[in-house]
C-alpha cells in the first residue's frame, strides 16, 4: 500500500495538477488541511480516497482531528495549529500519545518534516504552494513494507 501525504494547498489548482502528476501510484491520500476542499476535488479527479481535516484557513465545517487505522497502525491527522506546531512538537506529541498513535500527520508550518519523537513518527508534507525552509517537495510518500510504513519525501514530477 502506498499513501501520499499532502497539505496546505490553499486552493491552488496548479498544485493539485502537480500532486496528481507526482503521486501516480498511491492508493490513498492524506491532506493536512488549509483548503480541505482541495482534498475533495483531488478525490473526484483521481478516484483515490482522501482523508482530510480542517485547517486554520478553513471556514466551512469539518473535523479538526481524525484518527484512523491502516494495516494495523494507528494514525492521528490534524492540521497542527491547535497544538502550537510552529513552536515545537511537544504538545502535539502529548495528544498523539494520548490517542495511541503510531504515526502523526500534520501541516500548518509549510515546512517538510519526517521525524521520530517519543516513539511516534511525525510527518509534515510542507506546502507545495507556499513552502518555507530549504526543502521543497510535492509531499511525502508512505510505502507499507514488512509491517511498517517506510517514509520519504516525494519530489515534484512535472511530466
């Protein structure tokens, strides 16, 4: 199973086109919010299911947290603004631990991140629209192998 993690797309149709080109072989998308409607559009265009949450720039109704299980692993998805992720992962880590998460997916900072913290894998795909920091990616790809999700940043594919 391959999963594409994206987020902070902020209504950019160009970003969605790039994401579709870059993540051709995924079975599921996870969108970290800030224009969760992009996730709905992505699902309609590709037929690939998308899990998404409400971000700080989203004004319509949507859950701000989502917990789900893939291949027996517990995931916690949130945009991150409610947990002060611009100032560190500690508060988010407390919540992820409280929920029994193996993997925590968040956005908000627009900075790509793959990091293990308190025995939980944290993933932030950054923003393809307004990236911050030195890293600029289409997002993150998770590839399920031998009872674990292997993560790597997904470069932008322009074809």
